[in-house]
């Protein structure tokens, strides 16, 4: 049995929603060129839960993540991080919210080559003028297995190690939620499995909330829950996923364009 380490992050509303969309729509263009990327989507991402977002190409999964993370505007509806409504925030406040409450992990590792691993991990906090919580930082580094690599620069690390640095960077600031966009897309299967294991452990052992966009059933199987999109709408949900059960659902999308 996995036990909760000392110093684990907790919140007053540990079973509440870290993020929520209500009737969220995103429309690009006008008239004949109009594209409805998201069509009145309502979904909740609960604290200390690992959710994967899946769907066919063009289903709106990346758009949903970008809107929920404040990286893209929404056309109508509501998007909230905790109790904060994103649509009411001015650019400066939105930038501050992304910096203080949201972590990001992308397919491209986005590490600065002139900084070592530790400096890359603490960079967002350094920019914000915040001092890292050393006990928490040590715990994050231990969780992702980087204790012996902190002085190495990115070119001295493998792809899997670089992505682990990116994971640690996202965790280090103790964000309310982490959004991960195809985080293992540039990794071999072994390195990808290691990173996914670290993400899952950060949820189970550190109380982190993660939302991951992926096309890979194996990656999705590391999550607690999979939300399926098709044609800009949520059409299905699967809890306790396995690679086979996710693949079966995806095959149904390929065959029918929607679940039966």
C-alpha cells in the first residue's frame, strides 16, 4: 500500500473541483468558414485525480485543454480554475493565475539549454520572485528520480530525463492543476512509461491534479479517468481504464464517429 509522505500538499477542499467548464464553446471563423471546435462542453476535473482527454483528430481535445488553461479565449460559457472564472480576468490577472495556479507539461520539453536541471525546475518561481519550498522541492525531485542529475544541463540528459525535469518544473510551484499536452509524444516507450509513472505517483503521493491530452491508449491507462470527445462534445467517460478498454472505445469512434 502506498502511504502519503510527510509534507504532502493538501487543500481545504481536497475532494472539490480543481477546474470546471460549463457550457463551454469555442468557435473559429465566421459564416461559411466557421468551425465549432467545442460545442457546449461541461466537464469537471476533481482535485487529486489524473484525467486523460482523448478523441479522434479534430475532436477538440487540445482546444479544451487550452481554453481550460487560459491559453485560448472561449466564445461562450464558463471556464474556472478553482473558484476563479477565467472569462472575467484581464490579461495581467490571467498571466498571474497561469503562473501561480497552473503547471504545464508539453511534448517539447521547453528547457533552457544554458541552465542545469535544478535551475530549469525553479525557473518559473525565480521569474515570479518566489522562493521554492525546499522540503516540497526535495520531495518532487525524489518523486521523479532526479536527485543525481540536478547539476546536469539538458544536453547531458536523455529525453526521458529531460521530460522528468519538465514534470518536476510543473510540480515544484505547487499548482492547483497541471495540464499535460502529449507529454510522452517525443519519448521512446520505456522513457514514456517512466514519465507516466511519475505523473501517476504525483497524483497518488503528492495530491496533484493532472489533466492530460493524449492519443495513446497505453498513456491513458495510467489515468484514473478518461474523457472522450468527438465533434467538439464529450460523448463518453471511462473510469479505471486499461489500455484495452480505452482502445475498444476508440475503435467505436473510428467505426461510428461516436459511441453507440
